[in-house]
């Protein structure tokens, strides 16, 4: 399993990981690609702003061509790629896109949120409060599925 939602890895690093997996006879690459921390997957036809707003930076995005290259490389080595989109919860990166902000329940804008009132023992992402889940009562939520 590789978590690129919290730590961006270059295309070259991912391809080398897949090569190492083949040597060790692993056959499934679990790719944790989307979570609270970032949405680094390019969705240029459907939701380009989701990536623009949700990635760590414009240089830390997995383009459709990169994903295709990763999947094809893994396939040649008999490795299945299983992407994980940690939703409907863990949606902070989705809420960073103003279009989808209202479908994320309890969205916390980290830049404008005062931490002293938030209980320290609760789960936090990089020291900050988590956002809630996608709200199924909004029809816009289903545009993401």
C-alpha cells in the first residue's frame, strides 16, 4: 500500500516500487490516492477544479497519462492496481473545491479555524481537525460518484 494522498511520490518512485513488488512476488498494488490531506488525481473532464483546489500543489498531481503509465507498467508485471478513494468520509480535500464545499458535512477551513476550542484527544490530520463525510442529502454529492 502506498499513501500518496498524504505524501506525494513521483511517477519514477512509483514505477520503481512496482518493479520491487514484482521482484518480491507481490501482485496487488493498493494505491491510497485520495484522502483528507489531498486530492492529487487529475479529473480534467469531469471536475478539474477538484484537483486544482485539493492537491498539495500543481506539481503534485497524478495526471491521467501518469495513471495510465502506472497501470500499464504494473499490468506487464502481473500486478493489479487497486486505487482507494477514502470517501464518503475523509473529505477535506474535496471540500477545498468551492463547488463541493456544501456537500462536506462539518467542513473545517483550517486557515480560519481556531484550534483552542477543539479537543486535543480527537483525531486530527497533521494536527488539525478532520472534516466530516459527504452528505447524502444533497443531490450534488452524487455527481462525485
